[in-house]
C-alpha cells in the first residue's frame, strides 16, 4: 500500500487533533526526514505526544521509524516511481477541484466573496481580479453581523465564496453553516480537508499552507485564486480579453495608477 494511502486510511477514525496533525503532515510529507518531532508538532499546532500517538496508530514503531519510511518514499531510487505516483495524484486532485470551482463560478448568477481577519486579503484580491471580467462579483462586509444580513437575501442561484485557514475564523464558519441552512451554494478555499469550512461547503479547494518558524506561508492561496480565475476565464472564452482590455483602458483614462 502506498504510504499516503496507509496514512489516509486511518483519518475517519481519528480525533479532531489527530486529524489536524495528519493533514498537516500529509501536506508537507517530503519535509518529514529533515524535521524533528518537535518541529513537526509545531507546524501542525499539536503536541509532540499527539504526533507520537499518530505514528503508532499508523503502524510505525515511532517517529524515527516513520521518518525512515518517508525518506524511502521520497529519496530512495527504489521507490521513485511510487513517489511520482503520489505527486501525480495530488496534482490531479488539485486540478479537479480548480476546474470544478471555476465551473461553479461561471454558472452562478452572482458571487459573494467573504474573508475575515487575515483571510480578508484573499477575498479582496479575488474580488479585485475577478471584477475585471465578472460584473456579478461582490465583496461581503467584514462584519459578521452585516455579512449574515446580506446572506439572508441570497438564493439557490447565488454562490458564497469563503476563505479561512488555521486557526479558522468563527465568523466564516458560522457564515458557511448559515448558507447551508438557506440552501445557498458554497465554495471554500481552505488548508485542510478536515477543516470546518471543508466539512460544511459544497465545493472545496484545498491549499497546502506551511509554517516556517513564526509565520505561515500564504503565497499558495494567492496562486490557487489565480488558477481558479484563469480557468474561469478560459471557460468564458474570447469575451474575457475584451473585458480586461476595456478595464485597463478605463483605468488609464483616469490615471488610476501612478
């Protein structure tokens, strides 16, 4: 059995903290041979004991034994093909989620984009870039109460797009749950297949976010937004280039940039 399949086979029976550690480890599996158990626990925001317990559940003698298996997977010539298969599977899964996200964006009557706290920048970026082409993109207010009131006006033909990564925003989770109650379609960009956003959303784009030292590396989220928008533009066809050119000309006409 492929190592990653072995790890994933236990996910449904794990506690929330163990699942959190499992997803974090899977997202940067190739780095495990170069990390101490403390570094791995720190990145997953769990205790060393949690990582140790997880290794036992997966059937390894301990963290060192787990490191050895990961090293053999990624850095041994004997398992090079297995490693390539793993990477190809991840690429296929990512490509499918991006294609689906783009499709639902183009099919929705209107798209409401939400992000609270640190995720607000992602919502702003998607709204700004998307509105060059989509005149039905709307940025939701960054107040949980105001956003909920706006949500009450939406229907089945609308789409709520939400952003949140660990630690997950309470306002965003509540908004997604409320949308589900109102039968509003939801698309979430999040960092974990077991996150509360992924659990309650109709469509999900999983973006691997790593943490080096003190800061999370958020660039992959911007890249995911751009991939989804580019795919959406492909679906819409030649009209997209006309709209982008029109937008650029209008900005130049009013000296919109220095």
